[in-house]
């Protein structure tokens, strides 16, 4: 098992990601709109959560990321404490798994990766 990485996605992170990606869907940037859509507030972009998983993989593993598959499991809210966990499924082959969870253990994203 790799060392877990603890972090929070802030509202500023979400705005920066929206700027970089061009994804200005108001469920990510407008709290009133997000609530009207039935959410508790704005949510982080799934691809931002996935990017954090990728960053963790690059910190844990040497080598080039050859493949990265992710499945989103639950919405991630700003300032929600998160932990990124990972482990090898086949270290010799460079294959592993990664999850992003909140502190209550709710899985936000799970994925598999392969590094060369």
C-alpha cells in the first residue's frame, strides 16, 4: 500500500479548473444554481478528482503512466476532507489501483493504472 495523500478541493481549485478546462457548468460554479438542481451546493468536476488521482500515482510510482481508468462513485464537495489511497495489484507488471474517499470512507472515485 502506498502512503495515503490527504487534501481538500477548494472553491478556488474548482474555479481554476473551470478556467483551465472551459467547463463552466453552473453546478460547479454557482451555489444557487447547484441547489436548484438538487445538490447540497457546488460540486467538484469529476475530471478534477481524477487528476488528483493521477498526481498521486505520479508521486507514488516511478515511470511513465501508460494507462489510467477511473470510475466516479459519488459527488465531491468543496472543502470536503479527502484521502487518496493506492496499492499495487501486480507490482512487477506496474499495475495498481487508486481510490479517492472522504474521511467517512465514502468512495468518490476508484481507478486502475499501469505504469511503464
